[in-house]
C-alpha cells in the first residue's frame, strides 16, 4: 500500500493515534490518559510535535491537550515542554488575523469584492480559536479581470509580486493564482480559479462567488464560500498530496459539525465539478478517523462506482495519514489520482499517463528563473504504464492476502465499516 513504501519512526502510529484523539470533537470520546502519559518520553514528544506540525494541526492538538485534566498527571516540566509551542502559535494566529483584516479593509476601500478561501475563512466559521486552524497564507478569490488591480492596490500596502516576468507569465498561463509576499512574512494568493487548468475536475469560480455568504464581524464583513463549496474545495486539495493531510479532514469535520450543509446541493455541485469520488473519499476518511457523521447513502448519491470503491479500498486510505506524506512514490500517488477520477475522465487520465506525465511549471517549483525549452517529463509514458500495471497487480495480490485476517478484512471494508 502507498504508506508502506519507505521507512518511518516506529513511534509514528502511536503518536498519530494521540493526535487523532486530540483533533476529534469532545463529543466523540475522551482522549486516553495512557496516550497522554506517553508524552513523558522525549523521543515520543519530538515525533508528536513533528507529526502534528506536518499535518497542520499542532495548534488544535495543543489547545485540546492544554484543556485536558489528564495533563495534570504529567510532570510540570513535561507539560511545559509539550505546550511550549502554543504560545508562539497563538501570537502568529493573532498577527495573521490582524493582517488578514487589514488586507480586506484595503481592498474594500477600493470596492474590490473578494471571497476569503480556506483557512482565512475557516478559522472564523468553523473553529473556536484562531490558533486551532493555522494559516500559512491568505487565499482570496476574485474575478479574473480584477486580479491586476488588486495586485496593484496590495503593492501599495507592502506586498510584492514575483520579480521575474517569466514567473508571472508561468502563473498566469498554467496556474490559478498569483502570489504576493510581504517583508513581514505574510503571503496573499489572488485566485481567479480554484484548480489548475490541467486538472480533470473543474470547480466553477463564478458559481462559488455567486453562492458566497457573508459573516458580519466587528472587524468588518468577511465573505466566504458556502459550506458546500468549502467542502468541495478542500476535497479537491486532497489531490495535491494524495489525501495525506489530517488538517483537511479536520476542516471537513468542523464544517459538517456546523449543521448547515445542504447535502443535495453538495451532490449536485460535486457532479458538475467531476469531484464525486474525491469528495466521497474525503468524507469517508473524515468519518473513519474523526467520527464526523455523514448522511447514510451518500456514496450511492454521489454515484461512486463499485470498481473505484474496490481499488481505493485496496490502497487502504487510512494508512496514508500517519506518515504525513501520503503515497511516497509517483506510482502510488498516480494510482490514487487515477481511481479518484470520475469514470468518464479516467481514460483521459490514462492517455496523459501513456504519453508521459508533464508539468509545465516544474521549472518554477524547482526554483528556476526561466522555463526550459520543453516541459519536464516525469517518466516516459510506456515505462510508466508498465510500472502502473505492475503496481496494481501488487495491490490486488495484497488484497487477496488480507482476506485471510480479521484486520485485513476490516481494511478492505473501508467504505462500509
């Protein structure tokens, strides 16, 4: 399975179980005291902190931990060391909230309507404390015709676009946002779309903006996507790292917990965007690991085929999370993306693989100032096809072997257990 490729610390599964318990909502059960007691071990603490950081849930985990009576059984020294990062995270969260609201005021003064995406909106809508939903950058969605104007306005507030014209051209032609950075360490991404033009799914930015809702606050109104669009957007982001970030599952859990999701609308928009399988996998993982609770029959309503369900179960989705890297190798990630694609677009994905997988912005992700003469070819097509077929033979063989054990059968019942 994908997460079995490569080595991780033997403490990772145990540390991940503790992180999961801390990220669940309080009504989903207590955090085991014996798991908290493991934090007395220095090596375990280091794995715990590192794993929670990689998953983007350190603030939430530490906030929950600090509220537990079980932590009183820890030595004062251990408790202080475990919770030490929380003070810095709270300061960072405060600074980001102040900067987010400053940016929104600057744009509002110029009558530039924007929709706040991802963490900038979620920490207001779905989390009790800003530190519970860490923020790496501020994502704003606006009409494509307004992007240049917004960039000019933000440049007067200390933000800078990439200096290279080639980088700017690369973002405009092959990406879906422009990044602006501030010397103070802040970053704003101006989105005119929500996914790459090369993706096999298509989120509708105009529809997201039309369905957006407004949160009234003392600091100023904040416009955010509808709960259904937030779920679809975060589900689509799971394809970036092979469904290996716990933070996105926690986001889904907290959005659903608000009780405002229109499930019929969600199904309709998922089908329009070709995100049925990706959404189903996201919600099922959130349900399995966090006890989210979603309506009965949602898989059937989304129309996820039996073939896709079987192959994704064979890949053992819950096992991707503990390592925080998801499918480590290109083959594993490719298998996940292939079976997460809607059936009518699966052949298109196969054609992409057969001709060689290319990313026109590889030069940019590698930090180069200029693109090469030809797009980067990750793997020659025919070789990749043979390897992908062999990889599927391997997971099929392992699936048969799993039928012999109770734990294996539980893994294969991913969609129903």
